């Protein structure tokens, strides 16, 4: 089964340690995401394996930018997963991202995972969502869902974001009305179709 992403509106930053460039955050919850899909936090099946290579990415991008940090620990709770991320020091891209979290401009997080066990749940108007009860975590990402798009614009105008690649990425965000860029598709439904086809 192909990897999936889940940008959870309830995922948020809880605490920032400026001196050590650490961020404690909720990376996923049991609440439905924007597509109505649910990933059960206690359904994670590869926690020990993930912690052997606990990378944190920017926007699930494994090709254009290096990891921005590492996960120091995960706390799996019934309704959410809390993670502590140590951002990379001496890497302008990662340092700029950390500053945006520190200033509450960015607060969102998203998991990249592979479902092991999922079922379709019918919704109104003939649409369906997915309930993922077992899954493997591949990575989690800092994502370009700003707490306040206006604050992001100010941060860019003031030159607080030095890294050119990050600046170009973030210039797209203030114009993102209703998920045009992030997320723009229902990958969970596509995964269910793939899984049923392979069965």
C-alpha cells in the first residue's frame, strides 16, 4: 500500500524551547481531518522501528530539502500523539522554520504513514471517509499551514526567513484559500481504492 499523509487541523504546537531549538507538539489526533478521515493514534504499530530513524521533514518533502530535525520522543495517548522535535542547528532552512514555530506563525504538523488496517465509512451525499485503525509511521512533518497567514506575510516582509527555498515555499501559503495547495486531494480514499484492488 502506498504512503499517505494526514494534515490534521487539531495538530498543534504545545511548547517551544528556544535555547535548545526544541518544539513539543501534537502531530496527529483521533479527530477527523478535513476530508473526514480518522487515524487512530493507538493504532501505530512500528513505534520502536520509527525511533531508529526518527526524521522530521518539511511538508513531507524527501527529495528537495533535507530533514529539518529529529524526533526525540513520542507519547502515544488515546486521543493524540505528542512528539518532541529537535530542529537542526546550523542549517538555515531548519533554523528559519524553528523561528516561525517559535513566533506561532506556523503551528501545524502532519504524519506520513502507511495504513495496515482501514475501513470505509459512509458519509452524507454519497461520499465516504476512511477509518484507519492500524498504521506504520514513516515520518512526520512541519507543514505550511499557518496559524495566521497575515503573520507569515509580515515575517517574509521583515526578512525573518533567510533561506531562499523556504521563502519561495511560504510565498504560496497566504493565497491558499480552502486548501488549494495543502492538502489538495483526498489521498485516503485513493488508498482504499488501491487496497481493495490489491485484495
